[in-house]
């Protein structure tokens, strides 16, 4: 995938800003030479913040900008004036981005909505001025609090493509062809395995100006959960799909067996994927007559299915109806 603009995994180093020092100033003017404390607080250090953006669908903008630093807070001043807060660093990321601690692998949070903001690394607190430390026994404190230290953290950002429908199937089963026919997406199509090396998204128009988003996930092979083929690199994208559309070619030796293999790969990767709504499309069905279709129907999984042919434009309306029904259940 050299040269590809699709980046779904980056490791970044973040450093927040340090907090400003509090002031230990004592009030003075031409009439007052021994005034009380009036030192202001220091400003807090800048945060590192992730913000969801609908304009992005890849992490490529972070591929060569992996060090992100926020600004330090300003020191407090006299007359109880507070120092300026450090400049926050706001990093826009595509929806479906998961942030994890690079050392522990623990999930920090996930960005799923446009405009959603989550603090990735907190800035250091601002130090309190001597105003806060006055008391009946110490009316003129000559000390103030130092600002909080900056925080450093290595973070892994993973993108899980957000789509209503995910296409699941072996390589060269017709996933990219289907997406190109039912949407305006233009994925690479060829007659050899692993043509698709990155997820492709397309908006599928439905009746009454309705639509849904379909994702073409790179082909899965047996053993993908162990890293075979494209392996774990793209299995995680399926986690964000509402409905899984399994696609098996009509010329398969055993359609039910292929479906079980695909289902097992998802189960081994993440058992929760089995809770998603599942549909089945038998592709390249323009080569079948009614007798063969009836025969195949006898040994299909007990999930909603449809026979389609993207090239012959066969069964596509029925496919859309089936998907729309599943999305609204």
C-alpha cells in the first residue's frame, strides 16, 4: 500500500502545556507602602484535544506530524490578574477514531460525532497567587503556588470506518463492483484477489430521497483473525458497521460453508460482531437459472438473502429493500 492516502493507524506523541506560576505580589501605590497580598493566579497549560470532523475520512494528515505540543500558561500578575491560559492544540480526526494509550493499549475514548471534543492530555493547572493564602495569622504571605507540570503521553489513533452497511466476503467476490454500481464510488476493480487494499465508502440512494452508507471492506480469507492475508488490519472496520452484508459468489462449491468460514473469522476477531444484523447476497447470479436458484435456496443460512448480479443489474432493488429494512429494525 505504498503511496496510499488511506491511513487508519498512527502513533503520536503529545505534550500538554505547563501551568503558569501564581504571583506573590503585595499591593503598593503612592499612599500604601505595606499593602496586603494581591497576587493573581497563573493560567492553566494548554490541553491536547481531539475533535470529530465529517470532512476527514483518514488519518493521513497525522502521518508526518506525530509530535503535538500545547502552549504553556502565563504567570499571574498584580491586582489579582490571572495569567493567560496556554493555547490548546485541537486535532481534527475522522469520525470513528479510537484513541488508545500506547503503553497499556487501554482505550481512552472514541470520537463518533461531528464536532465532538475530548481532552486527550490535560494541561498543567495554574498556580494560585498569594491572595489565596492570606489568613488572620499571616496577613501578608510572600509566597505563591508554582504551576502544574506539563504532561506527556504516547497515543495510538485507530480509525474504524463508520458506515451503515459493511460488505463482508472473500476476495474477488464482487464487493467493489457492487459498490461502484449502486453508488458513485469508484473503487479499483480487477479479476485478481486483493484488488481492494483499503476500505471504500459509497452513498447508496434509496426511495423517497433516502440513502445509506455502504463500506467495501478488503477481502477476508480463512485465518484472517490470525493475521493471514490482510488480516487484522481491516477487520476492525467491520466493528463500526450497523449491518453486515455477507457476499458469496454463485459459483462457489459450498455457499453455506463459505458463509460459516466468514462468520467464524468475525467471531474469532470479536464475538460481539455476531450480535449485528446479518444479510446474505449471492453474487454473479446471472449465470443461474430458476432451477439452480431453487436448489441453492435449500441449503442457505437462515438469514435474509437475495440473488444479485451487479454486472447484469439484477436483484439490486431487492437488495436495497432488504438492507433498508434491516437498518430500520
